[in-house]
């Protein structure tokens, strides 16, 4: 008997039993724990609109956030990008997932501690699935809700289900599909469904919302920020189909010799790419008709305004660009204290920083043998800031950024301010220097405390820019090369931060590389890169050598120029021992031993 699934069944069974409970403090004893722990019955949960709303709210709390906290302990409160080419962790302690499980290849089906990237069976996604089904099956009995209100809230619950199963599918492939609130008296058999069936089940939930509900296109009331919308459903459908159509899963060549129907389609079918294009076209057609969402634009043409527009796009609650937002609290400084406390131990790689172009759009070419290349030992110009003619309020030379504004919002580079408004301690003679790859994470950390407290916390799970770039990728596949529309999608994202259009007449392969690079620069630390590597089968991006940058400032506290020396970061296990099994997470052996129908992923 599956203990884990049985736990769900036992809990829901208790919810379904009738009892004569006295007063129940729903917020403290219901949402603060599990409803059955307070003895509350299903009838009480759905006896009023207020109570029912709390059931759905609790379903929302199970959504997985990409901003690490001690509550979920993903990677030991580290970022998913730390197992990609974009970022490297130097926090060499027992709780650091990247160092102790991935860089050394120690992760296994029997060595799956909570600080892995994904621990099937122990994530909060099952909470969302459980309470969303409980809500769907019982909300119709609520006496003080209108039919329209019930329809909208049921549609939200279906999107929550689709979102939870999609996030699960990205990590493990085909899932055990629960399609109802499990009763304790059921026969506890929940066999894993195939990869194909998982995709179809998720799409069916979303199609039902898109075609048959009165869910608003966008939640415009501030009290509803974070609730699912029709735009969220349509964007998610596109993401599901893009992921499924990608080469790892949609190919005549298995991504691993023992890949099975639970982890891929088993063949190539061009219609899968067409389905993704159709879903993207449907989304943008609705966007043209309904508006409401758009790329956040700078208030002027300055570098600072472009950087702040990019920040607002991903950071601000209610941003016109955020399609799916995950909330874990209102005051983000308290919610993410653990994340901020680890900021000095994980940082972007030089490989990542070098992706960002000069501020005029010229590619940054690190090649001292190329007359137009950049030589770190004898730089023709400072790579991050140039001294201006003016002075700042402290009488120090004004520093003018020299690169794509997104770089400075993504990575703390030598010469910029960081977290507490002081010089980023990334150069070796800095006060409080911390050993790191030469850069620190800026995204979501920001420079000033006022920046962090100016808006409610959120995790921007899905942004408009991601859908635009993904749609461009799908168009490129279907048309065997980029179309005018594909170019426009990418160029609009680039133009928002002052970057020029892509070169014209790119080949299919060259355009794909440009899109993947753009996704890395635009969506870094938003948990996109790892899954781009996985779905495209791009092991070359994580087996290549990674580099950091040693910087020395001309002043300890307020440097205006630096000398630099690149260095190779310590080799990771993957560089010489790569196995495509890493594309999907291992299933804990104890879950398989419960014999409810889950199977192991290839190679584990």
C-alpha cells in the first residue's frame, strides 16, 4: 500500500466524514495546518463563501516558487540556475544541493535528500492538486456564491491543477494522475501515465477553462493579483506544448537508450510543433483583442530607465508583463530572508556575463586574438562601467554603464552597488570581499532595501517575454527558419532595453541559438535555462568549462576602474562523466517500493 498516496487518501477521507465539530478557527487551525487536524468536516469547509475561499487559497499555497526559502529547501536554499552554465555555487557545506549532489554526481535514487532540485512525493505540488480537487468537487454546495463566482473559481482550480502537473512533468516526465479528491476507502492504485497522456491531460484541463469558463482575461483587481486568469491558462497551454514538442521528447532518437513511454513520445511528429504554434497564435490573437498585458516600457531612453522597466517586468506585483505569479507572502524581505543570507555564496559565471552585449548592441567578443575581441589583460575599455565627466553626490566620478541594461539587473558586477547600497564586494580588495565566481546574483536581490519593500513579494512564474521568445522558437521550427513575426517577437523584447534588432537573414539554427541566448539574458534566475537545456537536449551547455573573473579595484571602497583576470572554475563531474539521465529527476526508491504504480526514470 502506498503510504504517501494513502496519506492523501486518509486526509481526504477524514475531510469527507461527517462529525459534530465545535467552532473551528479556519485560518489558524485549517489553513495553518491541514483541515483534518482541526476536525473540520467537508460540510463546514463549504458551508459559506468565506470558508470555501480558504480551501482554494490553501490550494494556491502549494504552488512551487522559484525563489528559494528554508520552507521548501530546494537545493539547500539555492537557485536552479546553479546547476546550469549561468551560475555556480561556492557554498561548500552539507546542505548545498549543487555542491553536494550535482557537481560531484552524488545524486541517486537512494541518496535523495530534501536539498535536491526536485524530490518527487515530498513537494507541495501535491497539496495544490489535493485541495484543488476537493474544491472542484464541493464548491457547488456553497449557498452564498453565485453561479458565475463558482464557475470562475472552479476554472482557477483547474489552472492550478494544470500548473502543478506541468511543473511536475518538467522534472520527471509522465506523472501519477490523480483526477479527483482521493477517498480513504479507495483502492490505492495510481499508476504512472505516459508522457503523451500527461501532456494531453494537462491540455484538456486548460482547454476546458479556455473554452468553457467565464474566467477573466486578466485579474485587474489588486486583491486578486496572483489568481489564475484566462491569459494564464492560454500561456500555460503554449508552454506545455512547446516543452513537449522539443527534441528531447519529440524525436525518433531516444534521449537515452532506455527512455520509455513515460519519459518521451518515442517518435518525431512535426504536428507537435504545429500545435505549439497554434496555441501561441491563439494567445496572441486574444492579446490583440483584449490588451491588458504588454512589455513594460522605459519612461525615457536612459540606461537607468531601461533597467528599471526590466525590473518592474519581473519584480512588481500587478506588472503588465506577469502572466502567472506565485506568492508566498506579502513582505518579500521576511519571506526570503534565507535566500538573501546566501547571496554571497552563489553567483553568475563569466560565461553568462559574456552573453550580454555592449550598450550599442555590439556583441561582447572575448577573444584577445581577434582585433575586435576583448582582451581582459589589456582591455580597450572598461567592460562594465566607464568614468563619466560628472561627479556623483559624494564627489566621486560618475560611472556610466557600458553593457545591456539587463546585465546589471541580473548580476552584481564590479563597480555597481549591491543589496545594502554599498559597492558590490566582488573584487578581491573590496571591504567584505566574498569568494564567488566574480559576480553575485542581482535579480530579486536588488540594490536597496527600499527596492525590495516597494512591492509585494512574488515569483514571476511566467512572463509575456517568455511566451514571445518561445513562440518565436516554435515559428522557427514550423517554418524551417525565422518568419517576420518570429523576428518581431524577439526584437520587441530586445528593443525594450535599447538593444537593436537581430541581424536579418539568420538561418534556422542561427536563429534558434539567438533565441536561446535571448531567453538566457531576459529570463535568467526565473528557472528557464535548466528546462531549455533539458528540452532541447543541450548537454553541451553544461559540460563545457565554466569561468569566473578575478577583479581588483583601484580603490578599496569606491573603485572607478579595475584590472581583471579570468579563471576556470573547478571542474564539475558532468564535464567528463555526463549522462543524459540528468535531464529528469530520479524517483525516490521508497516511493517506487510503495507499489502504487510509480516507475523509475531512465538511468537511475
